[in-house]
């Protein structure tokens, strides 16, 4: 993989990102998921696809993720959207955009439409999880857990082999970033891709995301036996097939 870059936002904040510059081409912008980074298979796969086919590419690590600066527990949907907006303005500039949002990245993607609606020509969601903080976390917390997070401002949530530090400010900020009640009128291609055996995010989230787009050429691709991350070569090639349909 090519060398990573850093963009200094201010004296104490820098964001790590990966890019492939193409002056007048469409840019593929990949937005990763919750507590993820650019070391996974998906950023590398889409970077290589862009380079091979002479498209621009951008992926970033939001503050508190990967090698970007900041504490994870201080970040939230608003600040991660802001990071993405700044990088797109700096790297992509006025070029057309195909957004690929993985899990939480789809939530960030939906937020970005209000800033780049004229540039966004397509959107692919992978295991999309908009509003997951309220719908998959807070609403399922016991009264005891809710009381603890309100009192201490933080809980460590275990999910499978992972432990997630969930701050109360993150939950509250999520409520300010509701997207599933919005309408986006763009006449673009929108494809939601979801694993049939996704144990983290139910497929209904992809269906709800599609409902946001009233005039789009939209579809849901359900990958048989697919998990949440869809990072195996077989599944990535299936996503690539959908990307080609949008980008050509």
C-alpha cells in the first residue's frame, strides 16, 4: 500500500489519510466503521481498484481512530463527519464523488450529502448502521447500564471479542445526527450491501437507509452467508462488481 499522509487540522489535531490523486477524475471516498482504521482489507482493496482504473481515492481515520490524533472517547458522529468534510474539501475539491460507507461510515456518508450533494454521484453502503448508537445500543441497555453511563460518563461495552468504550456524550451527539427521518432527492445510484449473517447490524438498517433516497436508482444486495465486515476476497469482489455498475 502507498504511504499514508497526515493533515494537520490545528495545533493539537492531525488526521491520517490515504489518497490517490487524479486531477479531473471521479473520486472513490471510503469511510470506515466504528473503532476501525485504514489497516483493514477494504481501504486497500478500494485504493488498488481506484489506482488500477485511474480514479481518485480518499480514505481517512477519524479523530481518535487508528493513527489520527485525539482520544476515541472524545469523538462523536459530529466530529467524525467534520473530519471527513475537511479532508474531502482539501483532497477531492470539486471532483465528483462515489461514497463507500462501511457500517458507521454509512451514517457519516448520509451526513455528508448536505455538504456535497452536487458532487456525490453514487453511494454504496456496506453493513450500513445509521443511528446505531440509539437503536442498537442505548435502546437495548438495561436501566442499570443507563444509570451507570449517565453517572460515570462512560461504560465499556463488550460485544463478541471486542470491548467498546461508550461515552454518554457520544450517545447524546448521536441523537443530534438523526438521518433516517430525512429525504435526499438526488437522482443517483444507491446500493446497500448487507451480509445475510451479519450479527452486528440487522439488514433492516440497509432497508431504512434506502428509504431516505426518494428518487435514486436504488437496490439492496443481500450477500448469502455474509458477515458484517464483508472483507473476504470473494465478498470484496462482489462489492467491486456493484461499484463498477455505479461508476461506469
